[in-house]
C-alpha cells in the first residue's frame, strides 16, 4: 500500500510533463504559421563574418567558463583525474545537458565518463552537485538583482511587482546565506539527499559566484549580439535569465518553446517577429547544436581512450 501513492505521483508527473509538451507544441505551431520564413532566412543571411566570429568567441568563452566549474569541482572534491580529461568531461556533459536535459548530460553523461576512469559514484554525485550550485549561485545574484529593481520584461509583470521584488530578495538572500555559510563553516560536511556535501572555503565560493555570473553574462552577450537594432544589454540579460527559468519550469528539452515565448513577448513588438526568431535560431545553432556535434565526437573519443575493465582508479 505504501508504494501506491508514490506510483501515482510518478504517473501524475509524466502526465503533467506530457501536457506541457503538447501546449508548447501547439504554441510553436501557431507561431510558425504566422511567421514570414523568407524574412527569417533573410535576417539569418544578414549575419556577416565579423558578427559570426564574435558570436563564436562568446560561445567559446561561455563553454570555457563552464569548464572552470568542472575544475573548481575537481579541486573541491579532490579527485585525481587529469585536468585535460576533467575539462573534456565537463564540456561534453554541459553540451549534452543543454540539449537533452540535466539528467542525461549533467547526471548520466558525467557519471558514465567518470566511472570509466574509476571515479566512484559518490564523488561523481558531489562533483555534479557542486557544478549545479556554482551555476545557480551566479544566477540567483543576477536574477535577484533584476527582480529587486523591477526589471521583469513580461506582460502583466508590473501588476505583480511586489511579488517579483520579494522573489528577488529571496534569491539574493539565498546566495548571501551560501556565501556566509562558506565563510562561517568552511570544510563542514552536510548531508543533502543522501549525499555528503562539504562546504567550500569563502574564496572558493567567491570563485563560484564569479565564474557563474560571467557565464550567464556571456550567454546574454551572445543573445544581445544576435538581436537586431538598438536594444540595451541589461534588458537582454534579464530576458535570458527569465527564459532560462521558464525553460526549467516547462521542462522541455533545451528549453524549447520557453525561450521563444519569452523572447517574442519581450522583443517582437519593437524589433519584429522575424528578426527575433532569426536571432533565436542562430543562438540555438551556435550555442546548442554546434557544441553538441563536437560533444558527440568528444564523447566517442573519451569512450575509446580506455576499454571497459581497463580504467584507471583515481582517489
């Protein structure tokens, strides 16, 4: 009897996810029918070599910063996997996570690749948790500041301004609490969902905040570069942060539908629907699909480096 409610919760969760996917698909179809795709193609052809080179530079910067997450995790967890392989695993996992979801990339892919070199599942879990905390620490500070200042680029957001500001305060408080806990209890071990988590030192926590903030800022800079016309970078940063959260709430692969809805509602009225769609397509191609292609190749190379049963064991 005790398993019955749990089974129904799982089924209800699957039904909810399926319903969300159906709604997103309907919205995407409606948007597609009202779009002048010839104008979208023309906008895409308008990206010159200089802009594309700058965009690729921002993509490389963002992925390099995420590799920094993995190196911070390596230092915090103290494993002996060589730095080049650690970076490769981090980059492959990140690209798969962006496109296929955190469980496949951030969880399953990382676990698979680290286990091949003999790293235990408990340490891999701590690595993944530390990377997740790093990513969302900077997010909380940037998004919390934007919400506190009332910068929410969504229809009807002004009517709920007190609630948005309260959420901003909560996000900033959570980030501050983490930083203070690292300063007060460095090295203290906690249990989180059955996994041990050691509080990093204050300097490590500040590095987490710096790398994460720069990573989100780089992604926003890429979106700002690809959008047409004159649009403030600060506004694009806020839109990127809102779109990222919407993607998580909708639980669609690569945030499909969520990013499109947020960007169109934020910019289509002033910049035009087709140029905004072109910018989103370019963003997905450069930041999601192109790195995924390299990640597939990287995964195959990592798999080929050592056959199963020949993996080294690192402490």
